[in-house]
């Protein structure tokens, strides 16, 4: 294992413990970036492999969560770029909008992004907030939640799609507003 001069490193066992203790938060973070549960799990596994390969770069005592989330985010961006390439290659449509969730070239202040996201989430109805919470912040199966509400899982999945789409539009609008304010 390569270490950086003057930087304490973690042992493989210590690193493994850190990685294991952050699995849930990493998965939830990735799920917030992609809409497909299986894709999120695949991305988590790829991120875990990269984290393990880069464990020598992690400095003991630094913020493991921030470091691992950055690597996970980059892996999601790689996946989005690959999907865009695949769509360009396999799509017959010329002016297809292939804009990713994140523009890797854009410098977005994470604090500002979190503030916008929080504000947009607070604007949702309490039912929609609860549905998002159950879907992304718990291990509770959507089917079980649907049964408790006497609704079909398909109905809730469709509602989740609408909520995510509305959130995306709301976030984009708020970011455009803040960009316009910065230009003035």
C-alpha cells in the first residue's frame, strides 16, 4: 500500500470497517442520483471496488463520507456519460436532449445545491414527502407501503416518477434563478 509522506494511512481492516459502516448512506446517496434501484446497487458495487483500489489515497482521520460520496458521484457521472454515448450511437433521433443529471464541467456549490434541494423538497405535500422518505430513506418495501395505503405498487411507482420529474424541474428552475441573480 502506497502512503503519502506525512499522511497517516488506515490499515486494510480499519478501511474495511469504514467502508462497511458507510454502505447504507452511500446507497441512499446513489439512489438520490439515479432512479433505478438495481442500477444504484450496481453503481454502489463499482464505487466500492474503486474505493478499495484507492484506499491508499485515503488519509486516516479525514472525512471518509465526503471522500466516498465524491467517488460515488464520479462513478454516477461516468455511467451517465456512457448512457449518453450509447444513446447517441443507437438513437435515430437527431436533436435528442441527453442532458445528464449533473454537468461534470459545471462547478456547483454542494451547499447551495443541498439548500435548493431541501427547499424544493419542503414545497412537496406531506404525502409526497412521506413517499420519498419511505422509498429512499428506509428499507421498507414499496409493495408493503402500497398495501398499507390500499394502493397498487405501480401507482406509487408512477407517483414517484412524477415527484422526481417535478423535483428535477423545480431544482433546475431554482438553479437558473440563482445563476441569473449572480449575473446581475
